[in-house]
């Protein structure tokens, strides 16, 4: 049965960076050509949302609805659509639109598109009851995951997977910062036969125990050296000082992957820890191909997902708790009204 469309919706809106999100009643969006209207059932709170809200990423659309780990069901579609049907469950990720014409798009690197637009940054996202999205950038989600479980897959999972791909065929893999992304990518890496070494902030024994419960070979503080040299390391924590730490922990020829969209300043370090053909690289955004590959793996592996649901009205509390760094897994908003 076709759902009757609401005239208004509840949303948590960023009016200016550095200010708390404001609960509002906003007009429900309507899909344009090529777009679908999605009734949101869950939306993950991602560290990128925090960077936008805190003003660490420049020039967001304002006012703005944050959120790019969106799971929901299509309730209406604009003209020139047909990939999905009304009632289908879809996922809406960070990459919301690309031009298809620039040198990056033409060479299979749409994640670097010069005119790309991103969900929850230039396009209103999922801290609301409804959103619209270009259907070409939506994903069909694997069955077997609840809406709350599926939400973190759409960024923590996707960026984790792209970062893992950037680490090459490393058999001994270090993960610095064991949060939403690391707890997912560690399971993929272990499934692939890699040994995973988890690094947390000093004294975070809870995260270390959680990492061990997922099957990592070792878990400890980022101030500690791993029991053996690593082939590669992925840094998920937005802490620039971890770059020389990770470099010192990798074998000659090893790679350090910086997975975040924002990182504090990287301090100077002695050339000797880079020498030996070690390398540093960043990961930027995602491609739709990344998504297709990752969701095939997620359907096969059946990842264990740590997700704590929060009502939409508690989005500010979720961001504050994420900022503290003391979170196991991910927070996921369950949209609804404010009463």
C-alpha cells in the first residue's frame, strides 16, 4: 500500500558550526528527477558528523541536516527513476553525487570528483524522519542485518573497507583507534586470514577487551609497541601524532593509511622511520564500487555490529559522547518526533 506523504517532519538541524543541533519541524522534502524519498528508520552518528558540527570541515550547507549512514525505505520516487521500487530498503552513504565528467570520474576515481556533493554536508542527511537522495548513489543492503545494525556499514564499514584495500595484502595489520570503523574492518581482515593488532587510547581496557572478543591477535595501548612489526597500519583516530607512532611500528616496505577526513597536525619525525620504502597515504571518501564489493562481503561474513540506538532528540548527546572517545562501536539514531 502506498504511504501517504507527510507535510512536515522532525529534524535536528545544524544552524552554525560549534552550536548544538536544533530540533525543528521542517517541510518534508519531495523527490526531484532521479531522486527517491526515503522514510528513515536509522541513521548512524559518524565522526565526520562531529567534524562538520565542530567546524573542522569548511563551508557546509547551512542550515544543515547531518547524517550519512542512513537506512530507510523508499516511499516515493521522482521522474527518471526505476532502479528501486517503493517499499525497497536502501542505504544512503556519504557520497551523494558526482559529475561523471571530470578527469577523476572518467578514470574510475569518483571519490575524488571535483564537484562531488556529500550527504550530511552539502546535501541534507539523516538526522530527520525523511530525506531525498539520488537513487544512483543508494545501495541495496544485505539481508540479515537489522536497520540499526546496517547503519554503521554505510560509512564506518565502507571507509574501513576502502582503507583495508589501501593497505594492500598486509598480513599483520595494525588498527589505531578501535571504534565504529575498526571493529568492522577487523572482522573483515580476520576473515581474510590476516592477523589484526588493535591499538586504543591509554587505559581503555574496555575497548581492548572488545577487540579481543572479535578475534584480534593482540590489543593494547597506542603507546605500546606491537609484539611484532606490522606490514601495514590504518589510523582511524583523528590524531596526527599517531602517524610517526604507526610508522615506527611497520616493517620496511610497510604502509600507514590515514583513514579520516580530518586529522590534527602531524608532528615532524625522523626520516629513519620513513626510510626503507615505508609510505604514508590517505583515504578520501568512497566509490560506488567500494560499496558493491563491501556489501557482498558483509552478506558473506555476517559481521558482528556493536550499535547503541538513541532517539533522534538525543543527537546532541550522541555527538558529545562520541567526542569524548569513550564509545564502543557506534551510536545510531532512530528517528521520530520530539514529543
